C-alpha cells in the first residue's frame, strides 16, 4: 500500500499539460490512486519539452506525472468510452481540463457522469467562467497571464509587458483545484453527496493578481490608483553587490534599523523618511535607492555575513543552475537521484512538506503511455478475452514495459 493521507481515494485524471497534472500529482504524492486517462496520442506535454531519452517521456512530463498509472483509451470508440464509465463508477474524483462543450459532446458532462456515480467529485478546470462572454474561448497560461493583468505588472514596473517565464497561472490554478477537491471530499464524508466543481483560470488569476494590486481602488470612491508601489518599483529586484547580487527585504522597524546599522548609516533610523514602516512605504523609491548605493560597496558574502549577524532577512541570488547546488537543499536532501525503468537516472525533487501522521511511503516514476492499461482494465472487470479485443480494435493501448 502507498500510504499517505489520501490512501484509498481513487482519482480518474483526464487532464493534460500542466494545470491538471500538477493538481493530480499532488493528490498522487499524498497517497491517492491516480489513473491518468490519455488519448492514444498521449498527453501533449510528453513531447513539448525538448530532448528525452525515449520518445514521449520529456522532462516536464516526468516531474508532473510520478505516482500515477496510465491507461490509454480511444474515447470515440464505444468500447473505450465504456471502459471510462466503468472506471468512473469506482472512482471518488474525476478531474478534467477541456472546454465544457467538448465534455458535453463526449457525453462526459456532470449530468452524464452523475448518472454513473452520484457520489463522484467532478472537477473541471478551464479558461473562463461559464456565465460570461469568454466562456467558449480557448486558453493557455500566457493567454491568462496577459488577459488577467499579470503581464501588466512588468509593464508598470519596467515599461514593457512581459509574461512571467514559468506557467504561473497553470500552477496557481492547479493548487486551487487540490484545495477544492479535498474540501469536496471532506464535505462528502459528512453528507454522502458528490458535487461538481468549476475552476476558471481567468477569474482565479485576476483574484491572484489583484489581492495586492487592487490597492487603493479597493475603496469607493477610490483613495488612489491600482498597483502596490513597493512591489512595482523598478528597484524591487535582486540588488547588485561588488561581485554579484543579493536578495534582501527589511520591512519591520527592527529589521530596517539593523540594516541601517549594518551599512554604516545609523542616522537614517531617525530620518523622518525612514523612521517608521509607514514612512518607508511612502518613500519607498528613496529607501530602495539607499539600499542600492550601499550594497554595491561589498561582496555578496560580506553582506550575507553582516546581515546574518543582525538578523536582517537576506539570501544570495541563485541562478537556475546554482540553486541545484544550494547547500541548504543539500542538507535537507531536496534533490534525489532516482532510477527510471526507461529513462535511466533522473533528478527528482523530494516533497518539501512533512507529515507526522504518515506520508506516502513509496515512489513510482512517471508512466509510459498506456503502461497500466491492462491492469486497470482487469481491475474494473474486463476478462482477458475482452481486453485482447479492446487492444486489437484500438479502443485501448497496451504500453507495458517489458522486463529484461
């Protein structure tokens, strides 16, 4: 048994790319039996991530699909569709990220699925809420970043709109989906009832952005503009030192005053521009200028030593490569080398969070397309003759890994 707080929960995962697979991976990492239902072509992210050791096993796919089982079905084939319905009859959760009209065309709308299993938690993630004019529009992460105000943050800060160079909308919504699913499972323990959950990316990202940046337009009438000026100041970034960059944030009075002492400017503690949290916020551009001018005079290591002594929050700036060697991550064993049956040695990221009451106690690598089709079909009642017929007709794909 896998163990973990979600042991015994079965999830039928019809998602692809990032937003859904991230959500189902978190469920899988905590013990849920996640059955990844793929088309015969497979999840798009299998092939849209550069080089791989074997086809269809790209790096991003490996990081988003561990601890899952893959069954490949042709849902346009009646036998493939029937197999999915058998899976759903035995499942606790179904999660998907197509546009709702396509689910209706496949006879997988909530009304269709509820007829098969009224206790199912049915969770859909899609671009836009279904009550608005954008409801039928397609969406990807960059579309949502641009439409939802996130790309505008860089425009306000640096003068040109830019996407955050990671799929931050997908990841944020994937995390929200996990929260919603677990809440629905808890509700079901009290009521015995399943339910439908709709998670629109656009509205969720707008909320994500505006929690800080609605700012003074929170009030009616507005007390000022949108946009937190401290976060949007161009100097709110890693600060150059004599030999690199450093990341520092001194927000409380104790931190700011210790910072002024460390840089040899104790008189700033009584400067009316900087003597309180409110004053530093009102004069944030000047405060950031003081930081920039001071920190260029010493090396990163010298400043880190000084700030550690006086408990000012500071860390070295890490690149995507240097973070792999971060000594703290080495201490906690964050990166693990794992043996994948088809990909050889792979670098895995250990789960950061710990359970005192029992965590998942095994690790299973991301599956090949259809690797578990046969065993899952057996579990839902198909005999060997029926399974062979499904494979022969193309309703399912047998992607088992041959043992050497």
